[in-house]
C-alpha cells in the first residue's frame, strides 16, 4: 500500500497533518481513526459470523 512512499514523503505528509490539525488535536484524531477501524473490522467479523451460521445448520444431520 505504501510501497511507493518513502520516509521523506511520509514525514512531509505527517508535517502537513500536524500543521492542519495542530498538536492538540492529533491524539483525538488518532483515537477516532483507531476506533473507526476497529468498528469496521468488528462489522466485517459479525457479517462473516452470520454467513457461517446457516452453513453449519445445513451440515447437521436431521
């Protein structure tokens, strides 16, 4: 994903984010981003669990 971005490019992006949001907002921004990613993964996992339940019912002998 970041194969074409080197360390200098990532530092420039980080500095731009720092200037735009300020040092005080960065922890809140990171926390919000982390929670969003966590919720997204939980949603994907719940969806996979729902798909597996009907398959298990089909495989049980009647």
